[in-house]
């Protein structure tokens, strides 16, 4: 069993950082991927970007298999959306770094993504439906963007206030 990472949550400033390209897919990267996968399954979540665990490298893991199916871990390194089209609104999108909030988010219906797999092989994905949404959400993380950056400012501000209150409440408990 590999060690789990701690997941950073909003308003941690690190989440706004852009991730760096992975230059060399070495043993350290393999361990990061294994720990990211374990952290994602433990949470549990559908996807996780390295920046969410405090590592500013362009790596994402995800698993969109249904609950009654075998796990199907996917790993993408240096993923880039090279083409996108159509428009859709996701229902109740959420994020491990944005606890206790789900919102509808405008996304592209289709994306084409170029990336490397964990062995350094080039992969090109054509995605629609849930996969397209997960890829857009995770690749946003690599650019320092959270899904709350894509919702109405009214909803975003309500969430910000709620988090501020929660932080104050926790500080009072500690004091
Ligand atoms: Co997320």
C-alpha cells in the first residue's frame, strides 16, 4: 500500500499555479502516479491532478468506470487539449479541492487531447460525454483553474463566504 497524499483545498494559493511539463518520466514520477491513484480511489474521486496534492507537474489520473465495473485507471502526462467543439452543461460537477460544492458548469461537448502515457508513449484521445468533461476539468487544474472559476460570480461568492466562515469557525475551535 503506497502512502496517500494530502489533497489541497480552496482557497490554497498553490491550486492557482500552472503546472510544469514532465521532462523525464522516471521512478519518482511512477511513484507520484501510484500515490495519486491511491489518493484518488481513497477520496473517492473520479479524477485528480498533481497540483491538487502539492506537485506542480503536468500529470492527471482518472477512472470513469462505473461502480459495478472493474477499475480502469488512466494516467496522462503533459496532456493538452488540441481541439474542442460543441457546448454542454455539466450537472453537479464537483472537485476534491472544492469540498461541499456542486455546480453546473459550461463545458465543450468534445475534446481531442494529446498526451503521454506513464511509459512515455504518445497518446491521442477523442473524448465526449463524461470523459470529455473529466479531461477538461483535470486539464483546467494544470492551468491553475478550478471549476468555481467557471460558474456565476454570485454562486462563486456565496461559496467563498461559506469557506471563510468555516475557516473562522475552525480557528475559534483551535483558540
Ligand atoms: Co478537481
